[in-house]
C-alpha cells in the first residue's frame, strides 16, 4: 500500500513537471513570435523607404530627360512626363510612380504631408511629399 501511494505521487510530480516545461516553452515561443513580428514590420518599413527613394530617383531622371528633350519644364502636376502630351510626344516615364510609404501617386506643388510627390516649381525639383523621419531617422526632406 505504501508503494502505491509513492507511485501515484511520482506520476503527479511528473505531470506537474511536464506542465511547467510546456508553459516555459510557450512563453519562449511567444517571445520569439513577437520579436519576429516586430522585425518584420521594421523590414516592411525599410522596404517602403527603399521603394520611395528608387521611385523618386526615377521621377527626377524623367524630369531631367523631359527638360533635355523639350527645352522646358514639365507641367506642375508632371502629367506630361507620362502621358505623351509633351511637345515632342515622347513618354519620359511609364506613369507617375507611387511613393512606397503611402502608396500615393499624386503630385502637388506645395510641401505637405499627404504622400506622393511635391514639385518645387522654383527649384525645379521633385521631392517626397512627407514630413518627419523615415524608419532610419533620416528626414524625408533630405531625399
């Protein structure tokens, strides 16, 4: 009878040990998942910044091409870069690209925070129409 009581205690202790191990593993897995989700959001934001920089560079090259070919600046909404309505009828870029942060393709002629692009009619240059800093801490105004 003493042996049966001892055996039951051992089984109960083993079950508690298994539950404790399962809880510890669960906490570790949740911690890893949270870290992975945070890293993924950061990578997504960095990708959006990279897309924005690439599209801004392509838009600026299209403006330079337009100016070189047409001997004048494009419209303030930059539409004649892409729609073939320039004097020569050339298309300098296949559509106004979107900024990677907001996904906007609109072009405005005032600095704001609405996304898309800002055409500086005085400086004759395209900028990202965002305020603040990117995920790396660099101001969008420095792009």
